[in-house]
C-alpha cells in the first residue's frame, strides 16, 4: 500500500491497529451507511444482503424471556427486533456513532418496550466495547448473535469467539453471519467483473484502505476451514452453515452483492453454533 494518495489493497495489519482503524471508519461512515441501508435494516433482524430475516429463519430459537447479546450491533436494529419478541437484550458495538443512531432510533421506536402479548420489556441496553474484550460477567447470556458485526473486522476472531464463549451460559447459542468465504476470490464488484476469480482463496492477507500511509479500514478473510477451527478451538459445536440464496424477486444490489452474482455464488455464510461441554484440562 502506497502512502499517498488514498489506496485500497492487501497488506498485513496488526490486530489492535485493525480495531483502531475500524472504530474510526465506522464512526465516520455511520451516517452515510445508515442513510443508504438504515430503512431496510430497520425491518427486523436481517442476516445479510439477501434479506433473510430471523422471523423466517428461526436460527436463534425462541428469544422470549432469554438473555440475548448482539455483538457488533451497529444501530441495533436486530436487538430491537429481539426486544420486541420479549428478549432481554444487550447490544454492543465498537463505534460511538453507530450507537448514537441506535439510541436515537430506540427513543423513536413506538413499538419498543412491549412483547407481542403486551408485557413490558426494558428494550435493548447499549454498550460500547471491542468484541474482543466483552465487559460482561461469565455466564450472562443464553444467546449471542451478530449480523455482519465485528467478526469480519478483526484479525483475531478467536478472541471474539472466546469472549462470546465466556459470557454464554452452558449450551448457549452463538449465531453470526459474515461475508461468505468464497467471495474473497472475486473482486468486490456487483457486475460481470465480479464474476472472474482475481484472488487466492488461501491468501489471508487483509483487505485494507489507507490514507497517507495510515490504515483507515480493514477486513479479514478466513477460509471456511479456518472458521470451523476457530469455533471448535473456542468450545463451540457447529450445528449448521446457512448460505442464503438470492431471492428471485430481489432486484437491488448492496455493495458488491447483486442479483447477477447472487444467482451464481453465495454472498453470506451464517454459522449456527452452540457452546459444547467444557473440555477436561
Ligand atoms: C456491517 S455493520 C453490522 C451491524 C448491523 N447488523 C448492520 O448491518 O448495520 C458492522 C458493525 O461492526 C462493528 N464492529 C467492527 N469491529 C468491531 C469490534 N472489534 N467490536 C465490536 N464491534 C465492531 C462496527 O462498528 C459496525 O457497527
């Protein structure tokens, strides 16, 4: 990566540098990101650009009365869906500006604060933190989930998984969506150029954007096998990998995700896991 002008490319990034860059990036980009995608995200708990929602997917199980953690929640649209379903939910994110949006949306959500049967809930609690160091006591949650939050943006996802394992109760679910690993081999282009293999699936060098030599954004690739090994190493049992298909009637693109590519290659992988029994020392 050259120092100047701003460039996008691939180069190693230290874990803390990656988090520092991404915090500043999401703070700076939150308004534009939510202006573009906020209305669609507000619809519920959406797992990715294909529009698969939790109401139909049912990957978290019944959240009513459960303690639920959303990791990398952004403006916490998913957490609000959980709260509406009667879950006691904490939404955490690295970016203060994303959480500012969450607070604003929260205050304006007329339907927040009651379960479908009318019982009162306390809505979502918002917490700013790095997902690699969750400020919660061990065994605080029944369910943890993330829709494209935190996991793709850290160089050391095992730290996130280990933290999630720590704060979950025995048997607790951990469900998260990320860019499907196969997408790494294709240029991030929604059109035909995005259908020609351009990169090695096995090259884990992060994608970065830099300005005057300073990393402004970093995204990290893990192969499918890497993800499974990271999960198993941190005590999780893999129950399913959901690869949502692009709906035939979905005409819009979302960044590099598009109907043209969606017909041919998966864009999202959702890892459905639960905490296994502790391994003997
Ligand atoms: C694509 S958004 C996902 C949130 C929401 N589901 C959405 O689609 O807007 C990614 C979020 O991950 C957060 N994030 C990135 N790195 C993180 C980290 N290390 N810890 C916690 N959150 C992080 C960002 O601040 C951002 O809000």
